[in-house]
């Protein structure tokens, strides 16, 4: 498990899997152009240290199977599946007597130790609070020439069901429209879109928090196709073999990982008109067309003192995604 994104960067560097780029490279198209060439040859992770912003940018950090395994703390990716299968076999196999049942207690205790918990006070992700939240102060990539604007490409998005309070953590791109406004690109079948519809029925604004960085297990878990109602941070806890510690946001009733690099807090008003988002250069090598998506209004941005902005690009394979 990684204490933070910096710890992961150091681990990649020690493994000879990361290159630091000290020259200035513009997040507007130039970073994508370099990353696209590197990813096509299964090249290293790239840390752009001079983006013209206060934050370095990490990209292609999980661009090979080896780096995916490093990110998830295993020798090879199949190991995770084997661990999950072994756990279920132990839990669901026949228990013939009281001794067999007692032997299961340590496993049950271990599962309990992976459940996320909320700690009081501030987290490392809240060491610095932007006085006037402004997302344009982050090195958000404009990836491809036809893109509608700059897009956050690795945002870990936190929403919760207003009726049950159950959290969902997902990964959806976000187009930046201004210092405190983005679009939220979630498809109708996504859990967050269902949460949105519940808030709409209740006539309430929807609190949302976006985490960038932290342990790479968070990014992976946010993309994992888990059953509805299964907490993504329980999967992250299983991968890390250590529970995820969450902290309360400053302006929204949402909890986020304390060791994330950057937190963007805000809300979506379901009564508002949607905003035209896109086009966006997609996996196919073609641009997906512009369409209407909810507006996300930013109420706070906080970050670690040594925060790194994580990103990825999508396009014709081979590519990190």
C-alpha cells in the first residue's frame, strides 16, 4: 500500500519505471503529444515537473502491466483475482464443526479491518485551502485539437444516495468551463446518475466531491465494475490490506480519502439546465460528439502541500486506459 501518490512516484522511480521531465511542457496539447508517443512504445511513467502551474503532472503511471502490478502491490495482476477467490472459498466452503467455524474468525476480522473509516479533523488533502477556489489553477489537460476544452481525466468522483446514504465512487471525465464550473460526464446507466435522479425527485442540490491522486488503488477501485451498493473503498482496502481513512469535506457533506492530493468540493443543482459538453477525443481515434450533461459548481479546493496532479489520456491503443 502507498502512503500517498508521492510514495508511488518514488517506488516507480526506484524500479526504473518513471522519467522526470524538468523542461517546460504545456498541458495544452503538448503533454498529450509526448505521452501518446511514449505509451505507444509501452514507455515509462512521466512526471512533468514544469507545467507552468504550481503542480507537477503525473501521467502514464499505470501504462504497462508491470506498473499496474506495482500500483496494486502484486507480482502479477492475476494474483488479485486468486486472492479474492481464495477468500470466498474459505468463507463459503462447508464448515463441519465448531472448530472449522472458529478457524474463520481471523478472516472475518481481517475483512472488518479493510472497511473504510472516517477520522475527525483535517486530512493531509486539506493542508492547503484555496481562498478563492479556481480549477483553472490546476494543469488540466486539453488533450486533442478537436476537444471542447480542457478535461480532468482521472477524477475520483464521490456521490451518495440521499435515501440510504450509501456512497458511490466513480471515474467520469469533467470538462472545465470556468474557475468554478465544470460538466459532469456520467452516463444514464451509472450509479451517480441514479443518485442525481433521486436528488431531483427530492428537489435538493446534490453534494459531490472529487479526489485527485492518493493511493493508485483508489483510481483502480473507482473504475472497477462492482455490484451496486458494494463500497469501492472496501475493494481498495482489500487491495491495500489496510482500511481507507476518510475525512469530512469542508463545504459539502461528503467524505474523501485523507491522503488524496487534491480535493474539489461542489454541488450539482438538478433543477438547472444542463451544459453542452465535448467534443472529446475518445478511445476509437474519433471524437465523441458534444452532448448535454449536468453542471458541477465548485465550492472549495484543497490540496496537500506537495500535491501532484494525476492525468491520463485516451486514444487509439496501446494507451494507458
